[in-house]
C-alpha cells in the first residue's frame, strides 16, 4: 500500500513538472500560428516587440522590460533576412529603452526598401515612438498613444537640467550640474538630428511640409511636456505624422498571447461576452422563479 502511495506521489510530481513546459510549448505554437497567419494575410514579414512587466517567479520581484541591445540584435537579424521587396510589419508595445538600440533598429527600418508599417495596440512611448517615426505608416488603436522622445539623463530630463543652468547665475551652479547640462545639450542635439533624419526620410511630403518638420521636432524633443505625456491619435495626426486609426482584429488576438504575468488577485476582471438584459448574471437558486427586470 505504501509503495502505491509513493508511486502516485511521484507521478503527481512528474505531471506537475511537465505541465508548465507543455503549457509554454502550447502558447509558443499558438503565437507562431497567429504570426504566420498575419504574415500570410499581409504578405509581409511580421516582427513583434512587446515588453511586459515581468517578475522573478520565486520572489515575485517586478522587472520592467524595455528596448535593449539584445532586442536590436534580434530585430536587425529579422530585417536582414527579409527580402528588400517584402514589406515589414512591426507590432509595438513598449515604454522605450536604450537610445543606441532604438537608433540601430530605426536606421535598419528606414533603409528597408519596401513599405514599413508600425502597429500600436496600446502604447509605444519614448524609443517606441522613435521606431514609429521610422515607419511609412503608423496604425494605432483609437485609444493608443505615442510619447515624447526628449532625452533623459538618469532620472532627470535633459531639458530640465539645461533650464536650471539657464535660470540660475553660473556662480551658484555646482560643477556636476554644469557637466550634466553640457551632456544634456549634446544629447538633445543628437536626438533632434536623428528625429529630423527620420521625418525627412519617412513622412510623405504631401502629409507634412518640410518647414513643419521643425515644429514636430520641437514638440517631441525639447521637453515641452513630461516624458510620459500621452500623444493621442488626434494629436499625432495634427502634427502631421502618418497615423491611421483602427487595428486589424488579429493584432488584438496576438496581444492576448503575450499576457502580463499575474501574481495573486487579478487587478481587472470582466465577463468577455455580450450581455443580455433579460438574462441574470448569476445563477438563479433552485425553487426561486427568475424575476423580470424592472421596466
């Protein structure tokens, strides 16, 4: 009898260890099928750059994901393997990331000869916006947002560091702040120069006049608003960016296959089905007739 219990316990432990691997493989297969379907429908190379906040499984410590050198290496390889006459579709969901990695990806996108389309289902901030600027067309959900691309030095916006030096007498500013201000000016010039290159190369001339490019650069790079300021579809269109509202359904389906890791109680819950006003949301106890809704 003891041996049977022992065997059952081992089988249980074995199945418990295999189940996560099986679930992961199953999810990877569904992702592959959905991406392949999207590519087949659009006759394109589809690349996903999706960053979720993840956590260490044992400790539950949150880890923020952002655009890294590893991301740029993988995307550059995908672009390199794409024939020059095949369009590229980039699905973006990111808070931004390293300037070096972002610029590498953006330069590769503007060098690709076929059409490049960026899809934004929720948000593409900072470096994500810079990647969107490298596209021929930006397709966004009606409620999705882009963000400013003004450079950040550590925890401080470069524009704010420059403003401190401009507003205070030079004798009252410490050396470290002066050094930071010098770096901020260089960072600002570098970002503005690169954004100008993106706009001149990618935005159709019939959508924005060359003289308006400088207005877009001022709005996106000079720190007129906070770095997390949401640029809506309407505002992006007013700027002259090539934005189209309305995503294909399959993009939302793909996002469902990259869920935010959950720990404990979910923060948002709902019933994913159409509601019928005449049907109760909860089961009716036996012996009690269902009441008609008032009115």
